[in-house]
C-alpha cells in the first residue's frame, strides 16, 4: 500500500438554526447565520496516501462504512482537496484520498459536513499545517466552507455558530454531559433533491421574503434561551419551540419553492407526533435536515433512558424499520 502522508477525522453536526439559501454559491456564502450542535459520535475519517494524481477510493477499515459517492460527488471531493492544497501554498501536492464513516451510508445521515471537514484537516496536515484549535482553525474552517458550507461548523465543538465572517465555537451553552442526541432514521433512501439544490430553489418561494430576518431573530432568541437552559426549565422549553419553528420554516420553504419539493415520509410524521407528546418537564429540541429523518436533542434527566426506551418500543411496534442512532460520544 502506498505511503500514508496524513490522516484526520471530523464529526458531523446538526443545525438548530439552519443554513438555507446562499448569497453566493461560489464559496457557499450563507444567506443567514446558523447554529449547530456537533455530533461527536458520528465521524468521518480521511487518509491521504502518496500518488501521482489526485483520486478517491473508500477507506477499508474494520467497523467503518464506505461512503457511496457518485461520480459528481467524487469530483467535488477531489476538487476540494486540490483547492485546500492550493490555498495552503502546496499546489504541487497530489494524493489518493481514502475516506469512510463510522455510520452506515444507508442511514440517511448527511455525511458531507463531516467528510469535507475531515478532508480539509487531512489535506492541511499533508501540507504541514498544525490543525489544532487556534488561529489556523478559523482559516481551515473557512476553507472547508468552500467544499460544503455546513462542514465549516464541524471544526468546532460542542456548539458552533457560523456567521458571514466564518464559524466559531460558542461558549456558555449547555454542555454535552447535559444532553443526549438521537436521530430517528425513518428512511435511508438517497435524497431526490440534494441540499445544494435546495439552497438554490428556496429563494423562489414566496416565503423566502423575510426568511433572513426570521432566522436572525430566532438565532438571538435561541442563544438567549440556551444560555439560561441549565438552570431554567422554561428557557429550555422556549428553545424547543424556537427549534421546532425553525425546522418547519425551512421545510415550508421547500414545499413552497418553485418547483416545490419535500422530504417528509410517513415515518417522519409518526416520530414528530410521538416527540410532541413527550411527557417530561423538559421537551426535546426537534429538528429535521434536508431529509426525512428526525433529530432530537434531549435533556439528560434521571429518567431519560426509561422514557427513551418506552418511546423506542412504541415506535418499533408501529414501524419496526425505524432505526435509532445516538450522535454524542459518552
Ligand atoms: C439543511 O452544507 O450540505 O443541512 O454548502 O451546498 O454543500 P452546500 O450545502 P450543505 O447544506 C446544509 C443544509 C442543511 C442545514 C444546515 O446544516 O445548516
């Protein structure tokens, strides 16, 4: 096997305030600021091995899953490696990229954020850059954004905010020890409309008028609510309302775009209804990305596991195909 030049890994993230719509597609400049929770347990791994030309193949490692990349997907990945090397002054660098995820490809979880973030870090290491947090992180995050917008948030943990000037970590929000993340996988089908296409189409919706202002207002309100959430149950529940409205706002943009499109399947509605009936003092933060699966961020109360177990059993009795994946490392 050819010589290993560099390797890196990066986690996925779930947006609670969504990046949806771009002011410029080149460089993926977002129409509005977004906020995400980093999913530390869902990671992509990238190796760069010595080669004469750039190329990609799946990384073969026990317990890992090969990403299913289309021809266009491979080209986009390779083009990103070239872009990062060029930006870091190593235009002559070439390598074979190998990548894999620790979550299955058929689970419908977006791997572009984690895989572009891991690729950016791996190429930077191959260029001799110290990728540890600090000044270089900001530069690498901005570079990662050019490959896939949401990947720029994956370089920060546990919370990342991405404003026009770039992504950064947010302090003072609930800690990972206080939270549990679950994604209810109701379909593993490939998206009919990619998120890049969704960004292009949403601006054609009548509802896009005012979207940027709504997202900005929600971001401020959500940050404020989350800052008090550890000691204030009602602030956490306020956050749950904001996250719910934001997710529906984005899906309403999809459904009213011209041409319209959407990601809901019956299982999505089933899970949303169950989560709405969650009977605990702290309600989950529920959101969906550009896909049919439902993400929920729970407060780790003493009885969370019991309640979760009950919910999982109830869902399984209605639809045994629903899979549960946890997004935070313990
Ligand atoms: C719905 O980052 O996948 O997940 O920049 O075109 O690669 P590109 O789009 P991408 O968009 C993610 C959209 C989203 C919301 C979010 O993660 O903020």
